[in-house]
């Protein structure tokens, strides 16, 4: 049984792979993809799996976006942390799911359901159900931020933002006019408020917008220096390099 895992948390993916192999000796883990882009690229080029384990919320968006570029006709077991209302929608569409946090018994039960379907069973996604599920899980990202300087409150739309950085114990928003505004959010909090297609945290102290990149310098040690439109320079941390390249589709 050939299995593809799409999961952006490496520890979760490793745990799932371990449980799968212990539960079913015939399972062959083809690959682990960590993002929408990586999974799309893999499914368009590599051997098609018999079964797909698909996390819903990935580092660069929701996994439903994969269906826009790839025709998937193998059974899918979704990994989800969403409420019972969303789960009911999965049931209606006969899509199996694993609710986080899950146990080895949950995995075994899902595999048993897959076996009842029959190996190689064709599986067609219901576009109407997928459309409804998207409405449930697509986060409502912030479209603007407000910042106060003296007695004036400024409104900064997300399109006007170059980057965020943490300096002097404050989170600073820099706009496309190179003006700086202190905002009341930590960089950790901002990661959940910003659209991951547009913004990426390249280091502990920097979140950049994709449109703010002027150029990149690649060093001999495989390090990436990002030069922004206002000529500010920042290195992508080594831990973020792989995800950064995936984000840019490099």
C-alpha cells in the first residue's frame, strides 16, 4: 500500500508514519510533503499513492488548494482539528477523517475503513462539499493595522506593508513609504493574522511580504540574504531556509 503524507509539522508526520508502519506492515511511505506547493508538485510528478493522509491547515494555506491543480482520485483521510459541524460535512461526502489529537487506534480504524473500500478504489471529490468546507476553514486574515503616533491614529492596509520586525522590545510595521509604526502585536501573534501566501517569517525578528523583496543574495554556505525594496537586508535563518524556498516556489 503506497501512502503519501501531507503534514507541515515534522514531528506529527514522523509519528503518523511510525504508527502506520506498526499498524500495517505492507505500507510504503512514498514521501512527506510539508506544504500545498510541495504536495502539488509531488503529485504532478511522482508515483500516485493508493492512499493520501492530508492535513487541512498547512504552512502556506489550506490543503484544499491542492485540488485546484491536481486531479485526485485516490481515497483521502483528512487530518483535522475542526469542530463537529465541519466533521459532519466530511461524513456527508464519505471522506474519512482523523481528529487531532489522535491515537494509534484512530489510525487503525481509518485504515480498516480504507480496506473496506477496496484497494485502488476510485475516489472523486465533491466540488460543492469542498467549497463549503473551504468556508469553514479559511481563516479571516487581517487586511489592515492601526497604529497611534502621538495623537494621530494611522490606518495601514496590508498592501502597503513591507515588513514587520522586532526591535527595542517592540514590534514595528514598516510601510512602502519606509515609515515605521509600533503595533501592539507580537511576531508570534502576527503569524496567525497574516496571509501565509503573502507574508513569511524569515527569522525570529523579521516577517516580510513577498512583494517587498528586491533581490536575494545566495552565499556559498547556502545562506540567503534578502534585500528589501527599502534596501534593508536580513538573512533567512537556517531553520527557515527550506520552507522559504518552498514559499517562493524555488
